[in-house]
C-alpha cells in the first residue's frame, strides 16, 4: 500500500529545509575542527569522525532530496531514486555508528564486542531492502502525477523503527556498561540520545520540517566537546600525549594479540634545560618528536616529561625502528646550530600482555621501570618478552590477591613457627615466626615470591601489623614459649613505627622481651640512620634485635657491631663444606662470643651439620634437621613433646 505525504501548510514547497542548511554548515565546521585537532588516533575517534562525515553526507542528501522534490519537472526519476535512497542509507548509518562508538569507548574485550556485533543484523537487512527498493518500491516511490512526488511505501516506517531500535540499544548498552564509561560522557551521550528521539518524534508528526540534521549536528557537537576535554596532542613535541595513549589503549589494543611497543626514556634534557633554558630544551624535544614521527608506521605518545611510547602494528617495523633509534642517539644532535649529547634507554616489548582491563594494560606499560630491574645505567633497551610479561602479570595477580586478602580481614594469611634449638639448655625455647599465604585461586604462594611484591606495592606494612598482632596473641596464649623472632619490612624504619608497635604489644599484655625483631642486612644499608633511631626507641622498651641472613648482603662486620643487635643469624651458605666458609664461621663465632652476641645458624638439615655447629660453639640451631615451619597447633605439640629432649 502506498501512502501519499500530506502537506501541512499551503506552501509552494513541500519541505522547509533551512534548518538543515544551518545544521550542515555547523557539521562542516565541526568536521574541519576535528581534523585540525588531530583526534583520529584511535578507533574511538575514527568512529566518531565517521559519524560526523556520515552526518554531513546525510544532511547534504536530505537538503538535495528536498530541493529535487520541489522541482519534479526537471529532475530525472533515476536521480531522485539515487539521492533519496542514499539519504536513507546514511540516515540509518548514523545510529549504527553511535552504537559502535559506545562499544569502543567502553573498552570491552574484543570477544564481547564481536558478540555484540550481532545487533547489526537488523540494519543489514534494512540496507538490503533499500538496495532492492528501485525494483520493489517497498520503502519509497517517485510519482510525478502527484503534487508531492515522494510517496512512502509499506516498509518506510521500518526506517524509524530500526533507528529507534539502535537508539534504544545504545541507551541500554550505555546503562549496562556504565562502570566502564566516564561519568561525564555517560551524561553527554544520554542527553544526545534523548534529543535524537525528540527530533525523530517531531519529524514523524510534522514531516514538512526536516530535523534530521538538527539531531545529528547537536549530538555530534556535545559529544565532540566532551571528547575534546582532554586534548590529544603534545604541544611541545607534536606527538600524541598521555590522553591519546589512553584512548589508543581503549580502542586499538587487542589483549589477545601481541603488543609491539618501544618505551623510551630521554636523558640529559634536565641538564640542557638548566644550562640553556627551557626554550632550547623544548626545541630539542620538538626535534625528538619529529624524529620519532618520521620512523613511520607507528603512533608516538609522550606520556610524561621525558618518556615516550612508540606503538607499532608489526614486530618487524618495531625492530627496524629500534635499530634506527639506537643509531640516532649514538651521535650528537644538532638543534638550532648547537650540538647536544642526548641519551636514551628503555624497553621494547613483543608479547601478549595478559591484561583484563585497559587500566591494567596502561599500568603495566607505564610502570615497567618499577617492575624490571636495570642491571646498569649503560644498558639501553631491555627486551620485555613473553616470559618477562608472564612474570610481571603473575606479580600483578599476586598483588591483587594480597589486597583482596587484606581487605577480607587477612583471609588466607597464616603464621607458621619454626622451632629453634638452644644447645646449652637442650631446649626448643623459641622459634622464628614465618608468614604463609594461600589464595583460593593461586594456591600456596612462597613467601620469597609474595613478600617482595608486598614491599614494592606498599602492602608490607599492613602485613607487618598482621604479623605483630598474631604473634602477640600467640605469645599471650602460650606463656611457655620464651620468645619469638619476627620479620618486618625494611620500609617500616623510614616512618619509625615504634610507638605503634609498643601500643600493639601492650594491648596483648605481652612482655616486649619475648619479641626479637629480625632485620636484613639490606635494610641496614638502605636506612642506616632511620634504623638506628627505630632500634634505640624499641630497645628502650625492652625489645631485642637480630640481623637476619648474615653473609648474603653487603654490610661489613664493623658496621653490624656498631648497631645494637643481640643476635646474629648466619645464612646457610656458611654450612658449605669448604675451608673458607669454616674459617670465617669459626673466627666470627669466637669474636661474637667475646662480645656476648648470640649466634643462630640457619638451614641445618643433617646430623653432621648439627654436630659440627655444636663443636664450633654455635648457640642456636634452626633448620629442617629438627623441624620445618609448623602451624600453631603443630608447633605447640612439637615443643610439648620435645620439652626435655632434643
């Protein structure tokens, strides 16, 4: 059935298209501005740019179609079919692009995004109907016998139905993915969708007034302004900035595929700034930016003052660029007639980053210097391969597990106690408290793995509080245990938590003399003054200190003796069966005995080792020869059974 379009007012023209003309001029200006602002770095910006282009074509064709309808006597039928069919095509493309925009701006996984592409089936089917329209007349027809030559067919309203479908789908997606989209952008998108609906309703009720362009231009404008709040170009270097890298990661990165990145840290710029001034330094940065851009086939981002990230699609391009960068920075740079020696180092990555979110990906890439130790300052570029990525990813997974456990009242943490045998008293009168951690998904994690991670991400101090509270409760419940050795992080000494530690011990009513705080050799070097102040404050309250793993660090014996340690724990390396280790241990034992400093030897595993340490006059023995670390129940059982026997 064919329905004739009725004229709303007595007017020589069928349509009022001047609002469309204004909207078109606005969209053209917006398109020029968006190109000038260098915003097409990511799929998000490409899709948004495509939406503006689609809007320009849609409104242009709408105006042309309206003019042609007003002049039926001079317009060929085929041209009318082509213009109107193209107009409807682009009109339907716009809401589809809005839906795509939401899918990419939310940074959902590629797998999820592919599933959501199924929703493009309705638009695909209607596009087929439009293509067949010249033969079927199902959408519209051209009838020159009528005053208004354009008539609507049976499926014309399908255009509005499909459009409303994508507006509704975009709205629902916006709501469901609200946690993945910035709040301000949610508000902007919601407002623009509501305005589009309003314009469509008015268009249906009053077909004479063309409002498609008004809806499109308004939607593009307010979303563009929101996207423009973070400019994507670094004005000094001419490359993209950190905001652009975030957008790039959100839309361009497929977590299931390899990332090919070069992360560069530029050296000597601070010296150039201080010597020649910031203007010259900025000129140097500009030259560096131009050079990185000239490498081709890449995106270049300046993510901080002297750090750049160069992203490549192909590994071969990255490796070729890496050689060029090394060669370029091996020679002085000529800038404004002056010669500058500029250094560069960093990382090059070729592997699949196992990131679950864009935030994880960005955190991984921008913090590599904190995750990978550089062996020396001369080292230029470190390879970040699959094995390294897996190690860093595991560290990140463990960090998340630690945070979750701490937030859940330390669920998964448990204290174990390794008995320490005192030879002179023939008694297990104390032990070393050792923390253990088990995650429901990762299983048991070795302390040698999770403790350095906890220290690097600022969780060590929270774990120390757990250790101190748990061991104090243990000592309170078991008065027959003389004392415990506890390990705390070296980072504690920087803030001197002596008052807090004393309060915790007093809360449990435990005598501080029953606690020995173990300090590693590394900590004595890292925070010598802070450590000394902490030790003095704690010793004044009755605590004792032991130096742990002596022989594995770099501190000398004279420095150790200047500090108030009452126990020195020798590392198991001194158990090696060679003359050098034995002579050192023998002389150290004699010296420390004269100074009335107790000695613990760790890692004793055989009877022969035990007998030999006994001959040397070692006071305390710790190791698997007697017992592995035990949980509280097993430990109490062990010391009760061995109270009067070794």
